[in-house]
C-alpha cells in the first residue's frame, strides 16, 4: 500500500507517493499449536516464530521474531504491533528459501496476505486496514490465550465467595437494638464507665506508675489560656507554674534557677559545691538578677577608683552603682555612676581616676522616698527615662535601688516567681550532717526562699533533728523535707515541722536505688498514697522523679502532687551546668549524672551525705552517669511544658489545680488502667519512620 499526502500551495495541489514499509503475514503454526494459540510470521518467504520478547521504547511496542529453525539459524526480525517490519537480519540465514517454503506449505496456512503493489485505491486501503486490525486481534488472542477449563475450575475452587446482602441496601435502615441493651439503666452505666482514683489504687496489689493509667476526658467550655496553673510550693509559698528543677550538679545552678523563676517555676541550687559559700553565692546571683527594690545594692565611695568599679562589674555583673559617703547602703547618697560615665576614660587612667570625677552628682539625680511602692517606682523610671532610681529615707540616706532593666524583664516574663521585694525566688538543697547548720546560715543571709533537706530516705533521725533545728532557729524559712514514699514516713516529717514533702525513691532516670538496694516504690502509687495523707494535713507535695514528658506532669498532679521536680528533662538544656560535647553520629550532648553515682561522689563529699555514705570506705553507687541530647534553651522548652499542661487540663475539663484535685478526690474525674497492648497503642506505632519535634 502507498500513502498519498496532499498539500495545498498557491492554489496548486501536489501529490506525493510514499512507499509503505514491508509487512509480515501471520499464520497459525501447527508445530506450535494447531488450535491457533501460537502464530508464525511469514516474511519474504521465511517463517519466523515469536521470540517472546516485547519491549516498549517511547511508547512504541517492538516484537521480536526468530527463524523457524530455532538455534540452527541466527536470522531475526523486529516488527511493531501492526506487523510492519522495523528491522531485519535476513543476511544471516544459513538455509535456502525453497526449503522454508516447502516446510511452510506443509504446516502453515496464511490468514492474511500482503496487499498488491498496484492496489492504491482508497476503498482497497480501507479494506486492508480492517484486515490488519483483524490480524492484530488474532495476534493478541494468540499471545494472550484464555485459560483452559481445568484452570478456570481450579481458580473457581480456590476463590472464596463472599456472601452478599439481601434486598435493597440503598434504602435507610434503623440500627438494630438488642434486647440486652434495652434493659440497661444508662445512668448507672455512665457511673461505671471508668474507675475513681481510689478504686484504681485500692483494688490492685501491684504498684502503678504514670504509664499504667490514663485519665478520661471531660467537657470543654473554655479556651486553653484560661487554665490557671498557680499552685503551692509549700504552705506559704505560691508559684505560677508547677515546675521545679532538681538540686543536681548537672541540672541546677544560678542560670537554671533564674530561668525557672522567670517562667513561673523555681530552681533549687544543688549542694555539691566545694564550700557552702559557693552555694550561697549562687543564691545571691539569682536574687540580684531581677530585682524590684534592690535592698542591698553594691555601693562605692567617691574616693574609690574606676578600677574598683570594674571589679564590682566583674564580680556582680553590673556597673550602675550608687555612691555613698561610707561605700555601703545606709550611707548618705552622694551620686550615681554607670558604665556610660566611664566609656571614654582610657584604661591607663582607671587606677588614677576617682569616682567623684565621673559620677552624676546628687543634685542631678531623680530619687524616690522610702514609702514608694514598686509600681509607682516603675512609673517614675518610665516617665523620667532614667536607668536607675535610688530610694532614700528622710535623712537622704540610701536604703534601696530600682533598675529600669527590671521593668523590661517584668514585661517579658509576667508570670515570674518573685518574693515581696520583687526578687526572683530560689531554693537551695542542704544535707543532713551537722556542718549543714553553717550552710543554712549562709543561705539565709543570701536571701534563699526555701530549703530542701536532700536525702534519699527522709525518714531518718538526722533529718528530723536538722528539720526541728531550722524551724526553731529560722521560723520564717520554709523547709521541704524528704524523700518519702509511704504515709508513715510522711507523718514523721510533717510532725517534725516540714512545710512540704518531696516524694520519690528510685524512680529517676539515672537512679538505681530500687535495683541496688531493693528498696523503693513505683512513683504513681507513692504520689497517690502520700499526697492524700499530706493534703489532709494541709501540706503540699512534690512528685520527684519519673517525669519523661509533659503528659507525665499532668498525671503526677492528677494523683495529688502540687508540683513536679524535673532532672533529666532539663539536663540537656543550655541553662544546665556543664559544656556541650559532640558524641557519635554528630549528636550534641551534655553530661548528666545521678547524685548517687560514683562520679558525683568523687567530685565532692556532699553528694555522699545524701546517701549516708560519706564515712564508708567502700562506695556503693545508687546512680549512674549518662549523657543527654541537646534540648536547646529552657526559654522555649519551659513554655512548651506549661502550654502542654494547660492543654491536658483543658481535655480533662478543669481550669485549675484546685478544681482538678477536687474532682479527682470526689470521683468526678475517672481513670482507666492500661494493658501492655494499650500502652503500645497509645504511643507511636505502625510507621516506617517518624520525627517528634517537641516545639
């Protein structure tokens, strides 16, 4: 067949005749199957069998054919799916055409022949195209034969017939109601859906921890920011968030304590320092950081040098210093000197330049009187655009100082934990040895707000004796006793004067007391049992240990705790003591160790006192040394924890800790124990991989 292409140009019609490519004939093969399952292609007198190879290149299918003499002849041809030859290798034939024709006549009968060269009419072309299509259908049927009866029967026997619904399923149907459900009293069933906290702990003899139960959700009719997390740290101290940093030497020093207080919690300075004065200095740094009325500002005399001012800056971190005639608070105010007053003095003149030469004199200062309230003092600073506001008495003697930077800090951290003087609150840990009395004296002078008697087992004669001494000597100081895990231990310390209790023994991530000493208690059971007794005595409790994530904090306070103490959760943050280092796979890590670890015991003897081992020649570790991944700054992590707790409270349906505790104890809030499979289901599962960014 020839293809005719007509084109129109300058009103003239030209016809171009393009010869068609050669095409094969298809015939059934008796040798390969006389029933037509297989076919042969006849091309230029030679017979070719299907080579069973089909490839697609750019959407064009190519079929490979081999000579009928199989391996005896290397001749091959390629056709498209319409039978047109796209490539041939006839020159590789090693036998005669007559031999092939003779064999072909015996076993093959052509189904379709090629068109004659003289047939160029449109009608004949259409007829031939139809024949070609029929040939293609024959080829497709030959290459993809239908399954035999035996195969169909075998498939039918292996298939499972699914029963189908009877009738018309498109019409609406009423949900069936079994008779057993009709007889139920649903009000009783509502009460039976879940168990109270008392039932959860009383009906089981095994100890429970946070991951063993879940809290049922409640009704939400308020936004998450309406949740108030204000709680009691002790009988007299209230904080805005139920978060406390643990007194561990890889968790809390002044930087962590400052950050905790700024976000509404409180930090407890650890006791594992070389000297008690070092610990007291850490407390002083916290108290001086955000100060409302700075009761004891660093002062300087007019005859002192600029070098003396720089020494104050290096030691205390600021240069806004009042100048008095005595160089102390209570002296007559003569002026004020700041870093701006000495910026243009050459370093070579620091020792020879007197403060009186560079200070702002008294007659140019804006001051406040002793009766001035803190908000009014901030208003004066804002109005006068001053950085410092000295507070004087009627005799013009310095009694306090207010800094403008504190005003900005108040705006940035409105939920900060501060005392009556507007200073950040901070706690400190002490051991139970006799020399702790000197430490207590230094800490009280530094302005500590609360003391924690740090012991793995609080039910000891040493702690009872120290606790009574502190309450008699410093009745204004709040004391947290512990650790305890039973109601009998709690009663002993409450009777001795404890203002709060710390609960936990062997539940921390780096603590191995339960393994080594075979003593302790699951944290969930310990918090529930001790908290309900302590609450009956008006004493708040701290859940110390076992806090892995924000959900554990919510569960801890639901069991009765007023606050939670965190160690490992904060150990990898920027504010934790210690330097970062790079671990395997490029992970940024920080050191974290238990206070009962050999590492901590060898650092200072103070940590040994916590476990009553300071006089032992043989040390038995009750903690381990580990590493924690970098968690970033607490200024992002703590807001994440606080908002997570608020979301938990919202899901439970309570607006405050007081409401939570009330509804837990009266049975309104229900709980449910979790099986091992339920715990797996409640976590991440059935994924190839995942990421878990916290914030």
